[in-house]
C-alpha cells in the first residue's frame, strides 16, 4: 500500500500517557465477557462502542500525573494519511447524498486515556467514542496487531482505522441513536442476531466502502493489500476468538460477528463502494 499518496489530516491529536479507568458506569470494571477476551489477546479489538457509554452520561476526570505520549513520526504520518483519505472519501460520499460529513478527531495515546465515554487502557484496543466523536488509538496497538493476531501490513492497519471511522459514519447517520434507543427498550444487543453484531458488521462494510473509494481516488493498493485486511477480519470473529480462548463457540454471546461475516461484509462494501449495500440490520447479518 503506497500510503504516502494519502495526504495529511489536520485532525490528529497526540495525548498523554497515563492510567485510564475502566469503561462504563462512571469508570466501573469491565464485565466477565470482556475479561475472557482479554485473557486471550490482552486487548479487545473493535469493542462495541455502545458498551463504552456511561449509563449516567458521566465523563471521567482527566488523568493526573500524565507524561507526553511519544509517537514515532512515521507511524503518525501513516495514521494521518489514512485519516485524511477517509475524510476525502466520506466527504465526497456525503456530499453526493446532499449531506455534510463532519470530520472526527483521531486521538493517539499511550497507556491510558480519559474520554467522554469513560477511561480506557491499552487493553481496550482501538475504539470510537460517540460522546466526543473521536477515534482513540494506542500507539502500541499496531505492534500488538502483528504479534497477537499475526495481521501485519499497512492495509491491515488501515482497515482498523477505517472500521472505527465507520462507527463515526454511523453516529452521523443516526444509527447510534437508533440502536441505543432500541437497547433502552430492551432489544437484544448480544448474540448472533443481536444489534451489537449488526452494528459492528456495518462498520466493517463501511471500511470496505472507504477502501473502494480510496482506491479509485489514489490507486494506492498493491497486490496482497486486500488479503491483509481480510486476514485481519478473519482473526477477530467472535467464533475464532472464542474457540481459541475457551475451546468452544457460544453464539449467544457474540458481539461482533463471525469471521466469515466480518470478511463477507468488508468484501460487500469494497465490491460496490455503496453504503446503501451495508444495511446489516435487515435480514440475516
């Protein structure tokens, strides 16, 4: 992937390192489901963003005694290039639909971070916070992506960012509010047919839509790049992670979809480049 064609975004933030507090309930501990996954890979990949929302809408206090985050210049340039490409692609898509794309911030941190959705540590992995409309990425994550999930390559990393931007698209299009309203009415979130799975799969599809448009705009993909993203997707399905962690698969506890589903929906978005083809909430996910 010739990511240097991607320009540079002005929406990168570099925060401070420190000890973020747990997500949810004003900084409460993660539930046992999250701990099972944490025991497997040390961090949760693409955590369901609705699960990050504080029940009371409270924000965490700033982390004290923090130190400046050190970011490798090339890593920051890469993230900036990918973010800039998502801004260009989604800006054009929204404009064609008579809407305005509001660019999110991408916050790089180390060790821990406080957000409008609560505090987070490295173990949480990349995530999107709808409360402040920011994507959060620990600077150590890409190395973990390679070491823990055997998913190396620039486009695998780009897929991670594009997935989180997909959640921002959901925020702008009202999906977040609809899913949250359904959750409050008692609609099932977890499980193979739950809203959490459907929301995550749509973000995968939106990552594919971005990949399609960015390739048309920049012609920056090289042989093997798409396979890198599909390999990353195949390693983070609920069934694959559960089989590795527990030796069995429990569809009733799914939150992100199976490996096959994640690959299929990314390919759907990439094939057509049409966000209307990403309606994971209709029919079988």
